[in-house]
C-alpha cells in the first residue's frame, strides 16, 4: 500500500480505508496516554499521498519565504535548525472535523466520520515564524501569509493562509516545526518541516512545507476555499456545488477552534458495572478552547440541563508554562513560561454517586472558556460537518 512505511499503533481506527491515511485513536486510549500523545497514536489527516521525495537528505529540503516582502529568501532545513534560535512547546492539534460523526448521523455532510478523538498533543520544536518573517520584512499592504505543501492533490498542492498579524505576534506561537516529541517529524506529520498554529484548526498547519507567501488577499488555493469552512446551515451537499460565491466568501472560513469537550469515561457503549461496593464513578474527559483561550469551567448535568455541577479541571500545560527561565527540553528553548495564551487541551473529572447515575438516562457536559464562550445545547449542522461542539452526551446503560 502507499502507506507501507507507516508503523502505527494497531489500535488506531482508520476512517477512510487504506489510502490516504486518516485515523484517530480509540478515545480511551488517547485519554489514557495523558497530556502528550505518542506519534504512533497521534491522529493523522492526509488529503492524499505523502510526498514521495522524503527519502532524500531532509537537511537539504528547501522552502521559500516570498511574496510581499522586502527580502525574499530560500531556507534549507539545515539552516533552519542551525542558524535560528529554537523553541519547544506543547500544542494540541485539532482537526476541524473532530466529532463530525454526530453531524453525519443527523444528516450526511461532505466529510468522513471523525469520532471525538480527532485531536492530539505533542511537543513541537522549531523556529517561530515571526523570526523568519521579520527577517523577510513584509511590505506595506501585506495582510495574509499563505502556506503551501509538497503534496500534489487532484486540485493542486495543499495550501491555505492565515492572517499576517497572527504570524508576526510571538505570543501566538506560530512555528515552522521540524521535531515532534523530540524526534524528526514522522512522514505522516509533515517531515521534514511543517507549520504549527496553536489555537487554530489543524487544517491551517500545513505539512511538507515548501512555500510561505506573504500576500494582500487570503489564499486562492482550492483547499483554502473548498475546505475548512462552516457555510450557513441551509446549504446542502447537493446545492453547495453550484454556489461558488458562497464558498469563496472568506467570512465563512474558520480559523480559531471553538470551545469543545468530550467525556472519555464512561464511553458511549460502555456497560457500567455498577459495583455496589463503590459509591461513586469518576466521570472524566477532555476540553479545549480556541484562539489561545483557557477553559475556565466544565459542567456536568444528569437531568438534561436543568441542574449542573462543576467538574475539577487539570491543566498539565501549566507545568510547561511554569518551567524555570531558560529551561531547555529536547534541545529547544522552552518558550512558554512567559505566555498567557493556552495552546493545549485540559482534563476534567467529577465523582458522581452511583445511585444518581442509576437514576439518569444520560450524562451531558459543556465547557466554557475565559471569554465566556460555551458549548451550545443544539448542533449547528453545516455542509462540511465541521466545528461540531454541542453538549457532549453519553447515554447511560446499566447491567441488569
Ligand atoms: N498539510 C498538507 N500539506 N496536506 C494535508 O493533507 N492536512 C491538514 C493539515 N495539514 C494536510 C496538511 C489537516 S486537515 C489537518 S487536521 C492537519 O494537517 C493534521 O495534522 P496531522 O496529520 O499531523 O495530525
């Protein structure tokens, strides 16, 4: 198969057949691994073939910084590693299709069915893109930064763009990464270099990076326009093909992740063995905010939203933020100690009396971020099935 080089955790669930590789971990396996995900269990979202030029010496791989800049230049991976200060920090990547399966169950969207494990966290090492762009000096009128990968797809190379001000702000942590959890990037994750954009949907973090182009307008790449959008809900898969102007309307492009969460225990189809000796069951899962915003509460209801209780939140990312000044990790400067923005998921848990569980039909949860954005009760269905974030509901099954 084209993906024969992939040595991956056999528990990974393939979502689109053999090729291209699109997979997520079983939710409990992901949760059990804790804050950081091993690369062999990290979710993969590939639109097509992994480029087949990756067996050459990766240090000779080049990418350009071009477009509306005073000093365009070409960089080798060797220079990226050797000539710039390196940074290392954890980032949770989330596919905009995370939890799409729930949308597809209501009405089929134009995307395959991700469960709630379309996300993973790794320690990324690389060079802040603000350092590279400062060297290139964007000129007046420049507003966007386009990224293009080396994977040739039916509609051209994969590419997209984000705003220049995000890239220029070191606080945002946009990085040209060459290491993941201390190792050279895995082929599926963009070897030898990729973009990492904390707080934004994974689709903007272009892999197998070949070009960084500073522009006046957003990217006109096919994948920027026809992917990673939330179109108005009345637009159906059938109608959408004839609506190029709607697709091209940049206001429907999605950048920041939205606030979201999932329950990992109990699982959807788990039979709760309500052991009479234990008085409580620990309901637990994950949550994340978007755009660098921190999750400030996770609430749990057993009565469909009439009453809520607060779960305890654990933010392992804080340990990195509180690392001593100058600490290094995997050879990279730890670069989060001064940062207020949140780049990662967090975990929540709540002990619930077994007797209460026995009397309820389901558990629903919702998270809220520091901007008081919360998860809606109802789903916002859209044609690409993206950014699905209503209350996460798990039905309670009881053994007889
Ligand atoms: N970059 C390229 N060149 N080609 C791709 O298919 N997929 C994007 C993004 N970058 C993609 C890409 C999408 S939709 C996501 S969610 C992330 O990569 C997934 O990154 P991962 O496979 O390393 O988890």
